[in-house]
C-alpha cells in the first residue's frame, strides 16, 4: 500500500471514528438527561434537557455543530498522524517492520 492511499484511508477512518464518537457522546448525554431528569451538557458539543409533553417523555437537545466538527477533525488528525508515523517506523533487527 503506498503512502498516499494509507493517508487517505486513515483520514476516512478518522472521519468515521470521529462521527461515531460524537454520536456516542450525544446519546450518552441524552441518556443522562433522561435518567436524572435534569439538564446534561457536554460543553461546546451538546446539551440535552428531559421533560414531558402532554404526559409523554420529551427530550430537548441542542447540538453545537462547530464542536462536533472539532471532534471529527481531531479524530482525523490523530488517525493520519498515526498512519504517517507507522510508515516511518524503523525496521526491527530482522529488517522487517
């Protein structure tokens, strides 16, 4: 696998990983808000408040898209740096990585 495709693959994996991480954090914040009955906030990322509407459970949430983009960008950065560093690893004593 050449270096360019390794970096592109790492970037795409970072996007997927960052989106999954942001989704899991938002779901966890919502679950905390519902279970405690009080507002739950991840500063700069997501806030959720549980309540009732006509006797039914309701959840009000406010995502911060800039914060979500930052989480995804950091995930991409870490993935690409790890891919580049693994490509520059010095060979072991046997001459193989």
